[in-house]
C-alpha cells in the first residue's frame, strides 16, 4: 500500500521533501544568525545600557538618603544641641525618631566626637571606641572623608541587619568636626529595588564586595555565596586584572553574559547578568512557529494537489474509458474488463453483441447528425434495460456489447428480447426517421472456451447469422 502511494505521488513527495528540507535548513541558518546577532546586541549594547540604567536608578534611589543626611548635617538645632553639651538626650532621640518616621528610613543616628555617644531614635545605643573595629567607619569619616561616605555594615540598632549607611560630617562654623550623622536603608529594601529592576530589565542584579561576597541580590544571596563562589571569584578577578567589563561564562549547562562595574560611592561591584537561553527561547519559538506554519501550509497544499491530481486522474480515466457520444464504456475499457472477468471463476458469463440494422443507410439518407441521435437513443434504451452491474459498452460505429455475469441462459435471452422490442417500438426513434428501427443480436454463454477471443468469435458469428436470417433477430 505504501509502495503504491509512493509510486503514485513520487514526484510530489520528492518536491515536497526538497522544499521542506530547503526551508528547514534556511530557517536553521537564519536562527543561528539571529542568535549570534541577539547575543552581540545583548553583549555590547543591551546589557551595558541596562547596567547604565540600573546604575542611574540605584543612584537616584540612594540619593534620597544622601539628601536627608546632608540636611541633618546642616540642621542648626542639632549643631546647637551638640555645642550646648548634649544635655537632653530625649531631644535628640525624638529628633532622630522624627527623621526616621518622616523619610521612612530603617535607622537614623548621630555620633558625637565630643562625648563619643552613639545616639539613635531610642536614646544612646553605645559609646564608640577606636579599639572597636565596628567603629572604624566613624574615624574614617572624621579623618579621611571630605563630606560624606556610603557604606554597608551591620546595624546594631536593628538587630545587626545588613544596612546601607550614608554618613555625613557635621562641622561648626569654623570647620571643626563635631559629629557624624546619617540614615540607613536595610538591604532588604534595596533587595526589593533590585527585584523590581529585574522585572523591569529581565536581568539578575547583584552587589558584591571586595571580598567577592554577594551582599545584595535579586536572587537568593545564600545560594549564590554557597554555590557560585568560584564563578564570582573568576568574574571579579577578570574585571580587576584584565578590565573585562563584559564577560561570558557557563554554569549548570546554561550560558550567561555579565556586565560588571565598580561603584565608588558604595565601594561595591555592580553585576548585571543575563541568561542567553532567555533570549534564545524567543528566537527558538519563532523558528518552531515558522516551521510549523510552513508544514501546515505544505500539508494543505499537498492535500489540494492530491485532490486535484485524483480528480484529474478520474476525469482522464473516465475520458479514456468512456465513449464520448453515448457516455457508455468504450471498447478499450470493455476489453480490459472482459478479459479480467473471463479469467475469473464467474458463473454463467454471457456475452451479447448487437448493432443497428441498416445503419449505413440511415447515415447516407438522413445524415450523420440524425445517425448520432439514433445511436444516443439506442444507448439510452440499452442502459435502462440491463442491470447496473452488467458491463455495457459501445464497441464502435453502431455496434454495442454487453457482458452479463451470473445470469442463466434464459434470463439473458429475455433481457436481449426486451431490448430488441424496446428499440423496435420506441416512439422517439420513429419520430427521427418516420419508420421503425431494429437491431440484430448475437448471444453466447461461456462454456468450453479457453479465451475471451473464442467467446467473442462465437457471439460475432451469431450476430452475423441474425443479420443473414433477415435482421431484427436474436441468435443464441
């Protein structure tokens, strides 16, 4: 069956295969080119631009604490309170609590250089000391920093949570250092900002300190520090030693591109990372969609072509097997069926041949158009008389044949007799010629014949005998 289908539609299948193969190969190369272009776009344009935008937004978000701390450092109430001996702790703690509440910061503080007291919204937190490493920031602000600094540290006032502090110098009108003031934002707040950026830019964002430890990230920090420490070390070392701002690496079978920059204000590395598969997926989906659409269109076209071929084949087959004038089977189709049926074990196979008596005279006297009308009318009577499964055909000229399977001798004769009478008595034929038209018939049933030609010869002799005996007869 498959071999038959292949042979029948061989050319169509080959052309379809070549078209499909060509389209898929072209689509694959287009996909590769699109992936390379997208990768270059991501590596050299999109990722650096996103990094710039994220850096700008981070600066904007961190500008608010800087502004608050700057206003605090110039607040005359606070400066006068320090100069007057820091007598009422409730005054400064209420002030710091109001700052914290008004600007929604996680902490607000003042550290006096005179008393070394660390004031916060609930009073005095501690007394600082040069020997305490956690107080190094204060002495750095006092001795090194010109105006302010930002740093990430643990906040004692907030259960040692990681916090970004903005530390401002407070000076009197003569420029003498009085204290350090500022506010803090917990990194959970900054982490939320980074997650918002991730949603906005579809990139992972992390802050990494100089010890190559992830401090803030849009992903799970503990997991990054635990599993990705090797990658982080390599990336930061490449950035520091080779000035590689944009790098590629593979992790867990996935390809990544990362852009790194150092933020002086925070003393941290900003890493903006994109997974290549995220962008490849969109191109892959487009590739699969295009291939699917192409295959659907090809299948539809194939179905239409096959439908057209089958219809055309049937039309040609019908044209090749049908007599154009009478719409009966022609001699060619009858010969094939006759030989096939003869060689099978069909019982009571009867062959009938008849022709129109004196048809040449009709043509000569009335013309070929009338002659053709006579043949058409006779063929109509022929079809109406015999059974649907009987094979009837126009043999040629005015000769007609019928092959009657599974029909006993008497019944076959009766059908032939009925046809002879119908033709003789048909009013339509009489109107054409103003006289009767008759037919002569020869019939024979298969007995000892060994070939279709032998049976046909018998029937032909019977027809000849019918004409010899005066026409309008049936010889069986």
